[in-house]
C-alpha cells in the first residue's frame, strides 16, 4: 500500500513453462522480476490469480502445504548464496536431504559436490570459500534433490564476469543433465541470451 492507494506490482501476466525449459525473466530494476519469481515459487501470495506448479494450484494450499510442495519439487539459488555459516560445504548440501529424512544424504551430497568440482572443499565452511565456490555449493545443494524446477534469483549478481560465466555454464549443464526446468531472474543480458526463452517485464507487465 502507498498511503490509502493500493500499489500494483504485477498485473495481467499469464504464461506457461514447459517441463525442462529454461526461461530468463528480465527487465529494469523495480519492474517486478523478483516479485514474480516469489509468486511462481509460492513464497509470496498474490491478491488475485493463480500459479499452477506441476498441475497443482499453489494458492489452494496453505503455507505448510506450499512449503511441502517446494520441498518435493523445487530448488533455489539466490544472489546471496544463503549458505549456513556454521556448516561445512558438505553439510550445507546434505541439509535438504536430511530434512526429507533421506538416509543416503551424505553419499548424494558428496556426488553433488563432485559434479560442481568441489570435492576437495567439502569440509570447508562458507567463510573459507570464494564467492564462486559458495555459489557452486549453493548449486550443488539446489540440485541434490533432483528438483523438477529450479528458481534462481540473480545467481551471478555477486560474482565477477568470469566466475559468473562458469557458474552459469554449470547451472545450464545440470539443467540439461537432470531435465530440470529453470526459471531465473537476471539483469545479465549474456546470461538471459543463453536461456531458451526470455520474459521481459516493464512496470509490472509483460512486454510484447
């Protein structure tokens, strides 16, 4: 709300995403990109409209139901990495599997770290890893559950160009290898161009 007037962040947005597709949501700062990603993931609740994830209406579920669905279907990568500082790289990657009650969490987490080239850094805590290494740990954590869909919000925003390109190579490689649907928010034109499709937002609406 802005004073007594409602503030509309997004309006008249409708699109479908095919399984395994890679989509970049682009647009100027303040155009509603991160808000749209939050709605697609069920992290935010819309005042109207619906989001279907794997055929399920997200907002027909309560908050706990949405959280369970995210745990079953989705992975996340953020600009700020969101690693737990008290845990090693391995423990960070094991966490979603442990929360799901998996007994083979360590085995799969080690394999996931190997896929991102960080086997030798498995027992290092985040503060002893570079930014690029931290984002690769975040990728390993996101993909370790073999999610049907990965949401990424400015995944290269805190990285230099070379490291960012390496992270994107890895993300798209994992996307192809696992058939994971990829939806990412980015201001990086080069990154957006590597996705199969781009959705451009302008002042909260989809540009034609």
